[in-house]
C-alpha cells in the first residue's frame, strides 16, 4: 500500500488559490485585499471545521455575492473585490462556525470587566503584564506568541469564570484568537462511564473550543478514578498536539485539591504556564458587594 498525506493549507496557500480564481474570472485584486484575506484565513484555520480549498472557494463565492449587491446600482468599470467584501465574507463564515460574532467592543478595555469584583489587584496586575507582553510580541513580528495555559485556584464566587472570559476578550482584541468564546465545563462533564468514551468526550469538547478558551471548573475531579485519569491524560496529550494548539486551557478549583491532581500526573503541571490565586472575600467585601447590588 502507498500512503499519501495531505497537509492543511496555510494562509499563503489560501492567498495563491484565491488570486488564481480571481485571475481566471477577470477580477483585479489589490495587495491590501490579499493581506486581509490572509488574516481572515488565519482566523478560520483556528476554528473547528476548517476545509482548506473548499473554504477559500466559500470566501470567493461570498465575496462575489457581496460585490454584486454593492455594484448593482453603481456599475464598476473594472471588476474588483474590496477589503470590506473579504471582511464581511470571512465574518459570515466565522459566524456560521461559532454561532455568533463577538460583541466585544475593541475600544473598551476587557480588564474593565473586573471592576465590579473585589480583591482583584494582583490578578489585574498579572493580566495587564500578560496583555502588554502579547502586544509587544505581536508588534515585533511574532504573529503567534506563546499564550500558554492557566490554572486558577480559589473558592467559588471569587471571579474565576469572569477572569477566564476577560482573558478570552483580551486575546480576541489582540487578534490572537479568532473568537472570544469560552467553553465552560465542569470536570465531570468530560468524564464518561465506559472505557473509551471519555477520550471521545474530551476531544469533542476541545474541538468545540478551537479558536477560543476551554474553562474546566472543579478540575481536580480529573485526578480521581479510572475515567478521570483517562480524561486527564487526554488533556495532557492535547496540550502538545498541533490539532489543539489554538485552544487555551484554563483549569480552576480549590488550591489543595488542584495540587493533589497535579501529583497524580507528573506531566500535567508542567503544561501550564500561568498560575492565578483568587483570595477569599472579607466581610467588608461582602457588605460592599451587597450594597452595590442593592
């Protein structure tokens, strides 16, 4: 038997294919349009369902349809696809993949989401440092800086889920993620009842989180029992898998229990690069929060 492996396309392949289609159909394509196409394809590549040449054809077809609406009452001498045509086409395809486009306002600092929470000074400082690191990394030419994975330890109600959503919005605003979606699961949601089913369930969840973040609450349950260990091993393998390299994984739970989980899998803790501790609220914090709600 002879085996052939067909690698996924990269954005430059998408540009070449798009340009060749346009040329055959007599369209003029400016350089800035091709740059926007590459950026759009780099976002789509990170999402579940990327179909290489088939998706480039979808972008072409959608762009032509949008152009037809644009020039219906204002005919063009030269046949052109514009930057707006490409952006709208890519956004339409993205929306069909993730259900909706982000409502995140790029002019609003995602860290403002934390303003209503208490005892967030250390968390904000760490997030701001990461945000600036990613900005500089991208500005200096590294299109895909190492984002790493996160561990949040603390009691319920201390803001862990809100911070996870904030991280997703920061990454989206910096165009390091094609989506600000956060797939939220309890650890037990990843664990099945029969041999082999757990791995399938974990992979499906990771696929749903492509291009965004996976937030696993009560993550310490992944260290318990045969199927919990299977889920944990599957997540560890996924963290170094090219297939899931665009998924940022966030584990959350009580500090002591999370430490116990790390002891059950020697390779797990080394996969995480960012560790955030969420302190319990004081009585004064509770009173202040109650007053705000009232």
